[in-house]
């Protein structure tokens, strides 16, 4: 009877500690041979994906720039507002993201094409230079 009881206790202990052992295995670093093989096979497909991601990242960075018209009429474009137009008399006004023109009624136009710009807003007051 003692043998059966001891076997039962060993089985219960193994069952109770199995989740901890499995989680430790998942957290443990894998052998060095397997990652090298995986890295060698994963580098070839990863290169085209990196080239595709670059234009999207460039577009996002271009859209995130702050734009302003300085008091002397020049344009500022940069990553932050700090120091903007510092050598041009300061910032005259901050422009909304994507604005390409100001309409006569004070609203902004954001498309690249000029035909029909501000047509319902009394025409174009000024075009902003590309930065």
C-alpha cells in the first residue's frame, strides 16, 4: 500500500510542477544552432519587406512635420516647433498639416492640384511654398 501511495504522490507532484517547468522552458533561450538557421532563412524574405516599408515611413515622417509661415514671409518645416523661424523674425502663423493654400475667407486648402482650389471660398489668397 505504501508503494502505491508514494507513486500517487510522485504523480501529483509531477502534474503540479509541469506548468512551471513548461513556462521555464518557454522563457529559456534556445540553442544557438537553431536561431542561426532561422536567421539565414528569414533574412532573404525580410529584405524586400524593408524596402516596401521605407516609402511609407517617409510619407509618415513628411506628414508629421510642423509647418509655419515666418514673419518675413519665408516658410519653416521641421520635426518640432522649437526654434522655428528663429532667424526670420519669429513665427507669423502655424499652418495646418497638409495645407497648400489659404483661401480668401481664411480657410485652408490641402490638395496639390491648383485647378478649382478654394472655389467655394472666394478664391485663393496665397499659395504656400513646398518645404
